[in-house]
């Protein structure tokens, strides 16, 4: 019996692309319209009003990535601000080299990036003032791979 069985979750095939060239050709960066901030909660759960898109448990507390507007409404610190770029390619969690190439392309332009890999896609948080530069760098990388 799997953990999915015990939790009552549907079975999902592993899936996803492994071929690096194909992943780079189909990266398809999509820019989210919202701006996000990182918050840390050290004393209790993340307030539901924040509507986080990601929560990660660390020894020091819970890190939550939340829409800027939600953080502002709760009186939280709003700097730095991050743009979210989602890569359309469905990369396998075991794919080798994809994020290394993506982050190298951004690093080559002096763009910081924080990556969240989820089941179907990889999500890039870049400084909001560098979103246009990041999109250009990713589009160039796709053209070179084609």
C-alpha cells in the first residue's frame, strides 16, 4: 500500500520529460501577473488570509510565498518583491541539467532566482524589477536550444 492509498489520493503517473534539449525547447516561460513576497512565520501556522502559493517547513519556522497584496493587508514586510515565471515544460522530477541551464542563463545576466519545483512545473521567483530581463534571457535560451 502506498502513501497515496492511505491518504485517499488518486494515483498519478510519474511522467514528465527527461530529455534536456526537449525541455529547453519547450520551456515556455509564462509570467504571472502578481508580485510575491517571502514571509517567515515562527509562532504557529501561516494565517489563511495570506493565501500562500507555497509553504516550506524549516527549522527556524514556516516560509510562505504570498501575493504582495495579501502580505500588505496583513501589515507584513513587502521587500524584496518577486515576479513569478512558470516554465510550461512538464519536466520530470528526475530530469538532469534543466534547472542548471535555466539558472545559469539568469546568472549570466546577473539575475537572482529562487526556484520551486512542483509536480508538473518549475517556478522561478526573480526580482520584480528584473522580470523583463529574465523573460528575455529564457526566450534566448529556448531559441538556442531549438
